[in-house]
C-alpha cells in the first residue's frame, strides 16, 4: 500500500507545479514533526507516565523517509537551477583579471618596443651622417686620384713629345746638312738621299688612352693640354729654323711641364724685363729712401706718395725689388706712419666739419655723432699702440714722432671728443623742449651717458669743462 502511495505521489509531483509540490512537502514535514513529538518521552511525562519507563519508538516507514529525502534533493536541485550562477560570475571575474594582466604586459612590451625604435632611429641618423662623411672622403679621394692620373698622363705625354721632337729635330738637321752638301755630290751619290728620305717616316701618333678614367682625366684639362702642345710646336719650329737645333732640343728634353709654364709666363718675363731695364731707377730710389730725413709728417706723406708713384711702374714690386738691396724695413716704416697719420688727419677733418643740421631727425644726428666718437676712440688706441711699439724704430729712421705724443694727435682727438659731446648735448637740449616728460627723462639720460663716455675718452675736459653741460 505504501509503495502504491509513493509511486502515486511521485507521479503527481512530477506532473503538478513546483509550488504545489513544495506545499505538500511542507505539510508532510509538519506531520512527521507532530508524530515525533507525540512519540517523545517528554510528552508522555507531561501526560503523567513514569519518567523511567520510555516507550518503544515506533518504527518509521522506510518508504516515507526515502520519499521525503528524494523530494528534498529534487527541491535543492530545483532551487539551484532557479538561482543565478555564482560560478559563472567568478569565472568571468577571473577571466577579466587575466585579460587586464595581459593588457598591462602588452603595454609594457609596447613601451619597450617604442624605446627600441627610438634607439634605432638615433642609430640610423648616426649611420647616415657617417655614410655622408665617408662619401665625402671617397669623393675627395677620387678627385685626388683623378688629379694624379692627369699629372701622370701629362708627364708621359710630355716625355713622348720630347722624344718625338728630338727625333724630328735630328732628322731635320741631317736633311739640312744633306741639302747643303747635295749640290756638290749630286752626280756621285744620288742613292743616299733616297735612302735617307725613305728612312725618315713621320712620327707615330700618340697612343690612345688605356681606360675610361684616363679618358675622363685627359678631357678635363683641355686648355692646359692645348697650351702645352702650342709651346711644343713653337719650340719645334724655332729649333728647326736655328742652326744649333741639337742644343735646343736637348734642353727641351730635360725641361718638364712645370718649367715650361714657369719660364714662359708673361708675368715672369715682365719681372725680368723690369730688373734689366729699370735698375738705375731702383738704385736711385734706394739712395733716396736711405738718405731721407723729415721734420714733419706732411713731408713724409708727400715722399711716400712720390715713392709709391715710382714703384707703381713695376710689374711686381716685391719680386723686382728682391733682386736689389732694397731698404725694406725703412720703406715699410715710412708707409705705415704715413697711412696712420693720413687716417687721423681725415678723421680730424671729418669731425671738425661736423655741423648740427636741424632738418635731420634727432636719432640720425645722434647716431652719426656716436659713430664719430667710436672712430676717435679707435684712433687714440691705435696711436698709443704705435707709440709703444714703433717709437724707437721711427726715431732710428728719422721719422717724426711728435704726433704720437699726448701733446700731438692724442690731444687733438680729445679736443674733438669734447666738441662731439657739446654737439650731442646741444641737440638733446633742443629736442627736450618738444618731448613729453616720460621721453624727456630717457633722452636726458642718453645725453648724460654720452657726455660721460666722451669725458672718459678724453680723460679730462680740456676746453672749459663745465661749459659742455650748460645746455642741460
């Protein structure tokens, strides 16, 4: 009977809704609990039965217990199916952590690769610069090789042409001597002339270039090759016409291309002509320079101008004067003193002729005055240097030295600096009347600064020191 009930209950539980099944399970559990409380000794003691006598527990139905446990298992499985999957969430979290870890590692790898790329770029730039430098060295080496090949080709061609000219000259000399003797021996010896004419073939042409590099090297100095050939042809013609053709040809054999270019240049020929034709003039100039003595610098200026005019007729002054006992030290000292004194006189005239032109802008006038003061300062410094280095030399060569003293050009430069300061301050005072107060202060400061600079240049204000500031 119980087995039939169990099977029917299971069938109904499989067919009915889960909610009904749960209600039935709760009712069955309540029944079991009520039965257990009825069968417990405490309940019997409460009813008045003796406490020491415990009733024998009733045997539970095996089928009923098995059905309840089966229902509980099914209910737990059902609730587990209805409850959201916590295991999947944990699995997703673990996967997310793993992916984040992989992303961090990939970022680190990317940063390392970027650093390597930057290093490779820097190395690439260094290699490119090294490549350019090596390319430049290679080009320079190729140019040197080309120049060497050019020189070798020219030397070889020069030696070959010299040999050809020697052969040709000897043949022409023989033909010339035979032409003189032939009228006397025309009936006796007709055959040797024929043999000699047959034994004189024309000179062979020059050999072709051996490689492309030689062809390129020879094609570049075409003007030099043409000049060399023209000189060789001219020497050959002169040697064939002259009686002493053998001596000229032997000298041409021993002279190279450098000697040809040097001894045939128009510049050297002009120098030789000056040495031969103008020797008396140069000796006269030497006497004038050695015996010259001056009382003032104006005489020095006129003498140096006259000397330069005489020496300007020479093709090359230094090259010609090397062949004579020229007093170079004294002549250079005279020229140096004349140049420095002339520059100072021109500067003095320029500052003395300075006048304030109201039509010119203020900035232009002030800048012009400032530039003149710069020139005065440089002139004073140059005079002091000359005085310290060349005073003894000038006295030895009887060149005036009073203009190098403080009482000479230095004093004049200081007076001119005071004049420039007055002119500057007068123009500033005129401009102060038309400027607003903010600009007046800046302009006034500029004028005072220039006056202080002029005072420092002159070391002391010679002409009425306070008069230069009256316009302020």
